[in-house]
C-alpha cells in the first residue's frame, strides 16, 4: 500500500522503508527501543540528505530513488551493529555495488517490484553491514571516486539542468550534520501521506475533493476534470497506461483512477484499491474525463511547493477551479496525532485486530522506555 511517508526535494524518498532493517538487527542483537530510535533518526537524516544533493536529482535522468537508499541503509544498519568507520565504508561500497535501480520500476505498467525495490535496497544494506562486520570488503570510492556515483552520472545532461552535466553537492550531504539535542534533524521535515497513493497525486486529489465539497458538485454532473501539475507528475501519473489500471500497483500511481474513484466514492482509502474496485469498468468513462496537463509556471515552485490546480467543468458548462500548493500531511499542514492514529488503526486492524493495535500504539509512543524491541515485534505478529 502506497501509504507511507514522503520527502521530495531533488529526488523523492520514503525513509520509513529503511526502518525494518534496524528493527530486525535490534531484535537480533537484543537492543533497546532507544537504539532503534537512534538508527531510525540516522536513516532519515542520511536518506533525506541524499535526496537533496543531486543537481538535478537522479530521478530526472531515469533512476529510481532506491539507488540512494542503497547508500543510506547500510549506515543505519552499521550503527546498530556498532561498525567501525572502516567497516561502515566497506558496507556502503558493498550495498551500493548491488542496488543501482532504473526508474522503469515506476514507469508504465507497474508490478510488485514497485513496492519491493526500496525495501530490497534496505535488505541489501543490512546484509552488506553484516558482511562488512565479518571482514568482507567493498569499493571505498563508491561515492566520489573513479567510476563511483558522481562519475557515472557526470556525463548525463538532463533537461532539468539546462544543458549542464549532472552533478552532486557534497556539502548538502555532509555539511552541518546534527550532533546535539538543539540541532536540526531532517526527520521532522518529512511528510506523511494522508492518501494511499503516489506522492505527487496528493495535491491534485486534495484540490479536487475541496472543489467538489465547496461547490456541491455531483459526480453525475461532471463533464471534465482538468488537472494542472508539474511536468514530472504529468509524466508519472498521466501516461496512457494509467488510464486503464489493471492492478493496485498501477492504480495507486494513476492520477485518472484516483480522481475518478475519489469523485464517485467521495473518499480514497485502502478500500478503493481492492481488486474488484480497481477492475470496475464503470470507472473507465470517469477516468476518461480526467485531462492531465503540465503547467510550466508550477515548475519554478517545486519542490518547495507542490502546486496543483483542478478545474471541473459540468455538463451545463459551468467551471469551478481550486488550487492547492501543500498537500495534507506536509510538515506545513501536518496530520494530527489523532489523524495518524486513525490511519494506523485502519491499516492494522485487519492484520492484528483492534485491541492489539491499541496496545501496539502505546508501545510505539513509549518506545524509548522499551529495554528490548521484543514486545514491539510480538504485538506486530498475528
């Protein structure tokens, strides 16, 4: 389910994909909740910095952000294993050697690998840290050395760089690293998805839902939904295959589907991605009413803002427009603890039951007091 966290600067990322790595190692080593929290903070710090230091981001020239997770995951895992500096360097080299990921996993028809590729990079990070601990070596120059990350992309001239070669700003990766309680930590800058859909769909879906509610628009009266977004959103979410999704993986990355099902059902929750709903042919005529276009004026505002404008035209010819610059769940419009709790229970109750969800929430909110992570894992196991 595409319902996790989101941070999008030069590149997008879902840092929560890394948490399972340190969690597994904390269980293996008999470590505490504080150890898990520390490793999680490190994972977010490194992953989010990696998503800032590309000029432009690797996504702009066809690579998936799991390529960057391969550098962050072994650092978080290495901290749990208390690796030496040299072992940490080896772990990064081992992990990154195995996990450069083409953007094909999120292009066109989507498969199970769309949901798997980033956690797979986390798995590689854990395995690489364990290998480094046992003396296995990897290339030490994987980031800025010969034929490393910087070098292999330096010959690329993506459109976003206006003719200049792609490069990386090392200062954004290592400058001003937090070391004390009063320092700024990246984790608090990460957003959280309020809909179980691809990140760039949140703002246009929010705009449409607000437009419908504010103007009392009925689904049967809608003739067209024009959606103006940044170019990469139009490319990812509005390509021809997205108008005929045949799987949950494609549907939650399909802006036409999300807009259509949101208009008809009045909500977009995990229920809207059940197979029977995704395959419901009655949604096809509604999806065909959605026109996704790139708005070049919005490009200059991204990634600080995620501007989206929706114009609904009714069968009677009336037009209603709504613009949203920040989706719900962004740190500037954060979900409340209560809203997060509702989301947590909605996802967990069918897995472990409502009572265990309540117990699990208490443990999570007091994780720093847990001497071991065993109770956390027991509650997550059916």
